[in-house]
C-alpha cells in the first residue's frame, strides 16, 4: 500500500477548542456558586393538575410543539440512549416504530425508515437514503455510526425530508440535538462497570466562563470485551472508545449569538465480518485471523444567529473528517468446512477517508408567529478516498496482489423554502420545496499503473424535491393532516469495483419516490395522554440494490423499483404521579417491483431488512424512597423492543429471526438529587439479534448484535 496517500487527521481546531475549554474549568468552578440544577421531571403542574410536558422539535428548522407538526416524528430523549452507549444507532431504532438500524460490520451500518433504505448494503457512504445530521450539520453514513455524546434528544422524521434536510433524505431524516453551551451550570461525572469487561466513564462540565462567554464539554471513555467465541483468535466484538465534545458560546453582541463546537471520536474494535448462522454455540467465528478496525472522526461547527425585529438569520459552517481503517479475513474455517473448501486466508485491507465541508444560511420566522416560514441556501462538499486491497476491489488474477485507490468527490448545492399558513379558523396549509444540483466524480488508480484498471468518470444533475400538507384542527386536543412529498437521492458510484479496459461505468440512476401520508395527533384526559397515528405509502423508483453474483462470488449492484405501505402508532401517558408509560407500534408491508437493470427474478419479494412489525414500550416509575425507609427517591425503568422477521436479501433467500430486547434500570437518588446509584441490565434476555444477513457460497451468514450486560453505575453532580 502506498502510505504516502494516507493523510493525518487535521484536527487542530478540535485540540485548540479542547485545550481552551479545559483551561476554563477553574473559571467555571469559581464563577458558578449556585447549587446544581436537577433534571426536569417528565411532567409539570398546570393549575395544580399533573400534565405531560410538551415536546419541542426543530424538524422544520424552527422550534415548534410536536403536536403542531403535520408529520410522523419520534423524539428519542437522552435517557433512552443510555441503554446502548456504544451503539446509539440501535438505541434510536429501538425507540422509533418502523425504523431499523442495519449493522453489517464497522463502516457498513445504515438506517432504514418505513422500509426505504439501501437494498442490501450501501453502495458508498452517500447511499444511505436517510439523512443523518448533528445539530443541523449533514453527515455521511460514516458519521451516522458516531458515538452520541452529551445529547439532549434525537428527532426521527419519517417520509422524504429533502426540502429542509438536503440530499439523500428519501426515506426520512434523523437529527441529533446536542446539549449546547447555554450557561447552565452542569458539572457531573458518571461511572459504570458491568459484565463482559464493560466499563464506561463520562464527565460533563458546563457553565459560564466569563461575561458573555459560556462553555460546555463532555468526555467519555469506554471498554467492552469481545463476546463472540472465536476458534482461532481471541474473542471478537470488543470495543475501546474515546469521545469528546465541547463548545463555546458568545453573547456579547446585541441580538447575536455565536457558538463554536467541536467533537472527536476514536473507536477501535475487532467485530467479525460475518458469522455462520447455524454454527454450534452461536455466535462462533471461524476466522483464521483477527479482524481489526479503527474509526476516527473529528469536526468543528460555527453557528451564528442574529435576531432581527421580524425574522432570524442563521449561519451554520461545518467541517468534518471521518476515517475508517479496517483489516479483515473474508475466509471463515467454519464456512469453508461446510462447503468443502480447503482452509486458506483471504485478507483484505480498507482505508476510507472523507473530508466534508458544509455551509447553510437561512432566514426564518420568529417562534410563535402565525405564519411559520424558513428559506435559505446550502452547499456541501465531500472529498473521499478509498485505498483497498481485496478481492472485491480488483479482478483476477490481481485480487490482493495490487492496491486500488479511488477518489470520490461530490458537491451539492441547494435553494430551499418552507412555510405554513393558517387558512380560515381551523385549517393550516404547509408547502415547501428545494432545488438541488449535484456534481459527482470518481477516479480509480492502482499501485502497478495498469492502464486497464485506471479511469475516471463524472456526472451532474439538477432536481426538485418538495412537500405539501393540509392540517385541520378539530379542537385544541385533536388535529388531523394529509400530506404528499417528493423524495430524491443522489446518484452513486459503487465503492467496490474497478474499471474495465480503462472505462469507469456511469453512476446508477438516482432513486426517487413519492410518499403519501395521513395522520392524527390527539391529547386526551387533560393532557395526560397523547396519541399519534399515521398511515403511509411509498413508491420508489430505481432503488440501488446490492446482490450476490454467484458466477463471480462477489457482490454486484443494480437498481430496482419497490413500494412500502403501513402505519405507525405512538403514545405516552401519565398514569399517575411519577408513573409514565410510552410506546409505539409500526407495520410495514414491502414489495420489490418489476423494473430492474439486469435481473428481474426478485419481483414481488419483500424489501431486505424491512420487518413487518416493530414494537417498543417503556415504563418509568419514580417514588419517594421513604417507602423502603430510605431518604431520597427511587426510580424504576424498563424498556421492551420487538423487531419481527425480515428478508435478509433481495432474493429472500432466508429471513432474519425476530428478536426481543429488554432493558431495565433501578436507581436511588439522595434528597439533594446530586447523587444517583443504580443497577442496570441491557438485553436481559441475551438475544443475539441478527442485524444483517447474506447468502455466501450458498450458506446463510449473519452479523450479530451484542449480548447481555448487567452492572452498576453512579452519577455525582457538583
């Protein structure tokens, strides 16, 4: 491999920010003398009556009450993410009906919403079809697997969201909202220890550093031992994680707020590429060598907001660097014994790097204005590079004898606008659209300068997306809506592949789709019960599809039409003082269409990784600890998730097994609410969820989720 092409992480803004924040610790501690603020309760008092807290969202780039937004949205609070601190994608999906987190291996993980996603595995890191953002900054799929540190909530928006959330929001959008440096005094440390070598430490420090300057920073370190039995190596599936997030906010100028934030992640592991599904003592790996992967991510965001008399101006400038370096052995002794092959190693090495620059400038209405509107422009530039030594990257007889290098560059430009207008007394009409332009290019080279394996290609496209909705307010408690939305994904080149006689094939056609939705949002029993329901239909053309080519023994790519229909049902209820129940139910029926580029044997099959049924239920009970003759308070929480069976591939060769996940937490807090000691159990049923599946050499192989972890934790506030 030509190591001269491997550039180091230019994370100097992150280290400067971290150093500056660290130097301000003493200032924060000295300036903040008020007692630590406790976390707000899930309920509030209105005229001496207990009611559910309202939920604010920024799904339409302005702050609104969730019940006023004519869309199917799930808001995942920070407490629900704690059940999977090393796998936040799974935690988001577990709390969101009709949402899947598909995890094949490190760097090959993606979201599916209502069955809309990559048909198999993603073709490249832009082929997610579900937009993923952090504080409004767009990420590629490499960024979607980041550890979520110091998060306030996650907003999951179903249906095409290209109007406001940019490229590749065909199936929906997910926006992570982090805790900002807002001057609130928050100094606490958390430590956890559990089975299977699990340990995690986290520290948060936030407050006012000086006049008009606020700061906040968070740090997390964690380890988890491998829990996949391996016949020829150490146990697989271990993780070592280090993550940092920090920010500064300046408010010294009238009506202007300037916020600088930064983050850094280092994630090391040795997860297996695949597992023989029916191996004895599953999960057991027969890999002859130990796989290794290391993910590093860093970035900085500058947000400037200015409030004019009638509107607000927001500018978001961001830089991200993502890198994934992985070494794997595609040979598995268990698999080869099954098909009668002799044992041999088939090692591969991938090094993927990505620099992403983005800028958004928008104008929006003030909160609470009768006409809600937002308009603006955005640009996102991605510069990616892959260095590959693998049978997937070069043809015979080269295979692992040469190094293939690929450069992927893309630029997305967008003009957008969205508004909601009251019509008469009870009606509201919403309409929005975006005009986007994509430029994409690819260059492929090799370490031996072979002309037939060298080439380039480029493409551009301009296209519109949009959404319309009509809502009717039957009363203050009941609202209904209907909507139609047009979605569009960017054209993509496959990451795996090589030129043929010096020619790089054109990118695949862009996936497009229409979504039709109808819903109802209700608040009953004096705001102690909230229920949302929605029904949908998606029709997608040219969905990019990955399939196994039996003739070559490698994965091929084509495109296929498909459609999905179904519904979501979500609710939360305040049963009594301190007792809250939440839940959701999702149903999706999916079907592959007849239109495909080269294969049509999959017509009528179900969409891969799209279960018909998903369910989530949570119960939280807080009571005074006096019932057991202790000071302070007690907290009991349990979360249950069910995911039904779903096709493993486009051929529907086999179905991934359904699974049930149960998490629980019991905590005691002192009277001052500055100390909490708790016991937790994650995946108490110890079900090894099948998170991805494929038919390899005619044998069923899968990826498996983590097993059970039980442990103790403590949080101390200062």
